[in-house]
C-alpha cells in the first residue's frame, strides 16, 4: 500500500509539472506548444553547449564587433515572443559561412558569414532566423522527440538531471550545426521575417541574404544551407515563401532604407580570411 501511495504521489507531481510546463510560447500570435523541459533547464543546457563551442572555437578578439552583434541581437530579441530570455551573442573567428543558435538563447556568428553581408539588415535577417529557432524551441522539441518521456520525468523529479544534460550536450551541438529539419527551417524563416520587420529592418534583406547563402552553398565551407536535399527546405522554395510573406506586408516596409554605412564600417574591422594552401 505504501508503495502504491508513493507511486501515485510521484504521478501527481509529474502531472502537475506537465500542466505547468506544457503550455510554452513557441511563436508569434501567442502560439503554444507542448514542452516538457523547463526554461531553466533549457538555459542550463544552452550554457553547457556554449562552453563546448567556446572550447573548440575562437571568439573574435574585437570588443566593438561583439558589442555590435549584441546590439543587433537584442534589438530583435526585444520584439520576439521570448523577449525576457537572457540572450547571448558571440562572433567566432572562423571563415566558415555559418551561424547557429543553441537552446536558451546562445547565438554564434562566424566571421565568414559576416563578410558576405552588405547591410545591417542582412545581419538582422540571419539573426532573426536564429532567434526564431530559440523562440520555437526547436532544439528542445527535438530532444523531447528523441528521448521521449524518460528525460521529462527525470527533469521534473530532479533525478539525475545533471547526467541527462551532460549526455545530450553533444547531440544538441551537432543539431545546431546541421539544422533543425524542413518544417522548423520554414518556421524560423517565417518568424524571422516577422521579427526583423517588427524591429524596423527592411524585410527584402532576407531575400538578398538567402540568395547569397544559396549561391555560396556549393562551397565546402558553407554550412548555413548544409544538407539542402535532406534537412533544409529547397532554397528556391524558401525564398519564394519569403517573397510571398513580404508581399502581404504594407509596402512601406520594403522601402525602408538599408543600414549600409554603419555595417561597412564594422565590416572593415573583420580580419582577412585565411589563405587556403594549395594541395
């Protein structure tokens, strides 16, 4: 009988936890999703992944660039549906053409992708896309689908939570670099365009930036559109969807002046790419 009471007591705690954690914001317009991992656990996981990234990659030694990326990031995060989340933004000194987000709001941009951009609006386009992955809790949803209810029970009851986070850090790191699947990429495009426009940027910059990334995707160093034939939606389809979304916006949004001068000044501070040695 005592064992039965303990079982029901734990079951009650789980159900109570599920009721509190399941209704989480995952998009504009009050969109909610069934989320079993708390925000504090998500942040802890993101911090763990961030430490791993910074242990393998070199942060750009330029305080002005780090401050500039943070300024643009916070501007977009402030109008997102997770505006209270403590986002973190870091420039990595690496020639790869890539940017990625990890759980809990840790975002990383390689110098390789920053060199491609010609305006702050194009930076905002990629930034908004990555912030949208965090808003949509795409990594968390993938973890839930992979681990099922076991990890949720461990986290809710506090049993071996640290061990679970340690085990999935590697998975989340790889997931952030590879992408989150077709439906999540479409969602990040959609939300990202909404957020960058709401923050005052020209939405056309998402089209021009994605066209540049698509053109560069044939290069081995280009990872942002890695796996176009598998996890990422077809590039032309993505750009077509973005154009349709822009067409539905008030026309004055697409006529906003691009922020080019300031970005050109910052771009001039980026280190030159490392010359590739001939084999």
